[in-house]
C-alpha cells in the first residue's frame, strides 16, 4: 500500500479549513436572512481567503513535514494491521514462534529499564521491533516457498529427466528435437527447484539467527555491567543480513512462477511425445 500525497487535497481536508468554510456559509445564510450584508460579498471573500490558504499552506515546508509524518504514521499503522492479519493465517507452531519473540522483545525492554534504571530505551532496543517485524515477514516467505516445494515430486522429475535423456539418444532425426526440448524443460525444472530450495535454506538460517539473537540480547541486557554496554550489541550486522536476505528473495521471487510455467509446459509436451511413440 502506498499513500500518494497531494498537499492541496490534504489542506482541503484540514478541520480548520472545513470549519472556516462552514462558518462562511452560515454567515452568508444569516446575512441573507437579516439583509445586512450582501451574501455574495461574504462568499466572494471566503473564496479569496480559500484561494490564499491553498496557495500558502500546501507550499509551506512546515506543513509538508506534518503531512509527511502523518502519512508515515498511517503507513506504519496499515503495515502493523496487515502483519497481525498475516499472523492469524500462520499455523499454531508458527504463531507460537512469533508470539515467543514478541514476549522476548518486551522482556528485553523491561529488563533494560530495570537494570539500567533509565527512563527511555536506546536505539538498539528500539530496533528489536524492526527485527521482529522482519521475522514475521521472513517466516511468511519461508512457509510459502516450503509449501510450494511440497507440491513438486523432485524424484519423479529426475526420473522423467533420465528417461527423456535416454529417449533423445535413441530417437530418430525427426523425433529427436522434440525429445531434446523435453530434456531442456526438465533440466530447467530441476534447476529451478534447486534455486527455490537454496532460498528456503537461507531464510531458515536467517530465522534461526534472529531467534538466537533475541536470546543473546536478553542475556547481555541482564548481565551488562553498565547501560553503555548495550551499544556493543551488533544490531547493524543482523539488520544488514536481514536486508540482504530480503533482496535475494526479491530477486528470486520470479522463480516461483517460473517453476509453475515449466510444469505447464512439460504437461503440454507430453501428449506430443506420446503421439510420436504411437
């Protein structure tokens, strides 16, 4: 979801602007009833004031910062809502892992306040929220790719490949191109399967790293001699690793649909091969 900002539209929706227009309309109606001031003069004045308001306020740097901050807050709230809706679709074991890390995150913050005796939280602990959100997103990607792999019988595809290779070797000149095309498709299916499998293993390792990192942070917060030692926790490396994993997943996302496409292509070529044999 993206919030496309129009500062003019936002300015039009401001309560103070809506209130001013209502007051102008009420004043025009009241003056018409009393016959004191020509209502059109009031409305004309209101339009001039509205024009000046829309010319100045939306172009103001201060106002734009307010709107940008408001949009970011709305986007964050929308993402949180979507993430919690996503968690509801997890199976009990996956939800348990997410909830455990959420509990651990709160424990770390609580322990830091208790042992450091400081009112606020350092930036490093605030980044735990970002790490937890990444865990949820990666877990969703992991389960989707894992489930995708389960729909494919790799052994059956490899058996088909060996049979297709033998058939291509024994085929006559007229039939060989068709068998070679089938071999190429099957090889690409196996390669694509391997690519998805590698990405699944990477995400699995990343999820384990996040879980262990939460435990490490909690241990170090409880045992740290001074609050300054929290800065020694290597959040940067973890966050960089998470971002790298996300980038790799984005790059390999097309292989999911590519595998489906190859499956369909292989299904279409089988009738032709069967007809050739007869």
